[in-house]
């Protein structure tokens, strides 16, 4: 090998790495400029389609409502209920329990006193409810995924739940049912006031469904009341998934993620500095926009718990598509970056599926008690609920799985057969079998603490 050839190779190996590094950086910077241009074009297209892309437009779209001169009375009522419920409750044993008639309830004296104090507030509540007085709303925007209302409207469901507990323990089933109806009417009024409160209504429905499910674990309602409970539960409607998607998308673009670029930038949220210390990547912003707009992977969303490895591989492929050569410390739109921006695939569909699963669980619980009231015992399988007017849809989750159900044989003298109904907890971490599984959570080796939230036992 000649000296000249050796010198050439030496220079090549010396200069090639830095040259490639410069080319990679230049390519990465150029791709960032291209991605920013594409991102701006995509946002302009969304604006042309009517999506709010500024915080002012969001406020106008989601908080505008028709109020009358009596709307302020709702605010006064909310504040009065909050003041009443500020009485120390932590030391009251069993205050959060739903205890059937005839069983000891340590919190009964306190609940009776609070119910007496709440009587004028309940009267005012019914007056406003029957008068169709719209509920006012004051909105505050703290970040791209944290909208907050200063209104204390959540105090009303809490008061109604307190009143329901006392009526339930007192054996006043018609009063208890009327409280559930008023609770339902309040959520409907809240829903009608403006579009933001549609989501408030959605979150408050959880407490209503949970209360109804708990109430049927004991033999409290008669056959006719149980049928009315089915009708009342079916009166709830899922929020359109497109509305959910638009809200999340609007929140993302209105707080322009690309404003957080540069070391000296004023970050819109403190947590962004930890995930994006040198500013946001336009490649990541564009990928996040496309991620949230996906509409073609609904079944994948539903099946992600059934085949976790396949879903993780699909998620990783989507992440790899967002690779940036100049983004530090995160080269891709990884989970940390997505969480800081509130990015979620098929967000609307997830919310809608979650609602339908909660409704299916609640309806099946009611129908199980209805079957027991009519037949004197619980059914051997959920299929037997067809005799009380239920069908497969009532006990089938959006993933296609059936709710978990098991009933004891009641073979021991003096023992009543005990039935248990459980739903999918949505995680399955540490489980050998995915989804609902074959046994209740309280009997599993891992995560028995989930039993309180995802299974109910009937006596």
C-alpha cells in the first residue's frame, strides 16, 4: 500500500464522521422547518373546518350559554351546599357507606341531622330544577389540557348522594328513587347549559352509576322500581366521540406547542421544561397532530388489552415515525412527550367506550337483582337475564367480552347464594389472562385492591 493511499484513507476516516454529523444536523434542521410549515398548514386547514384554534375561540365555542336573571340563584345554592358540607365528616364512622334498612349504621345520627339542615337547600334545588333555570358557568384556562370551572356545581350530586344514603337506610325506596331522578335531571340541565358542561356531566355520571350499582347489591327495590331504574339508566346518552376528539385537538393547537422553542422561552406549562428543555420539535408537533386525528384504529384501541404485545408494537411503530435528528433529549414522540402534551389515540372513542362499558355494567347489575326478585334466586349465567328483558348487548363490553359473573350454589344451610359481577379494569398489568378474566379481582394473586372499583357482590 503506497504512502499516498494510506494518507488518503487516514484523512477520509478523520473527516468522514464530522462531515456525516454536519449533514445529519443539516438534514434534521431542514426537516424541522418543513415539519413546522406542514404543521401550520394543517392548523389552518382545521380552522377552515370550524375547529377553534385559539383560546378565545375555545371560550366562545364551549362556554357561551343563555342565562336568565335567576341563574345566579344556582351559584348561591352551590355555595350554600358547599358551606353545609364543610362540617367535619372525616371522624364519622361509615359516612360513605350505603347501608340497607335494618342493619346498624354508625353514621345514622349524623346523616339525620345533616338531612334536616339540608331541607331548605333541597327545596330550593327542586324549585330551580322544575323552573328549568339554566346553570351559569365561569371558565378558567390553566393549560392546554386543564380547563377549570370555578362553579361549585359538583356539590349538588354530593348532596343528593348524602340524601340518597339516608333515604336508603330508612327504607324509603320511593324517596330514594325520586332523588336519583332529580340527580339525573340536574345532569341533564347541566348538559343543556353549554358545551363545556357536557364533559362535566360525563364525569358526574360516574357517581350516579356507582350509586345505582351499589343500591342493587342489597334487596331494596321492588320489581317495578327496578324496571324504572333500567329506564332511568338508559336515559343517559354517550357524548359524541367527534366532540371529544375536537375538544382535545382544539386544546392542543390553541396553546401552540411550537411557542415553547428555545432556552429562554416562556413555557406555557412548567412540566414541559422537564420533557422538552430546549423547546418543542416541529416534527413531534406534526406527529402529535396526526396522532390525535387518527380515526382508523378504533378496533386496535379496543383490542389493546386483549393483545398487549401487538398493541405495544403498533404504538412503537407510530412513535418511530416521529423521529427527529435534532430533538434533545427526546428523539421521538415518546410516552413522556405525549403525556406532557395530552396526546391520546382515538381519545373520543375511548371516552365513548368507557361510558358504554359503565352503562352495561350498571344495567346488568340491575337486571341481576330484578331476576332475583322475580325468581327468588340469582341466575346461573347471564344468558338467563333474557327472561327479564335484557339481551346480549347489556352484558357485553365494547371489547366484545362478556362481563364476569359467578353465583354460589347456596348449598349450605342458612346460606344465601352470593353472586359477584365484575368488569374489565382496563390494565391487566401482572395478569396471566387479559381482559375480564375468569375469577373476581378479590381472588387474584395480583391487584386485589381493584375489587372495590371493578366488582360488586350481591347478598
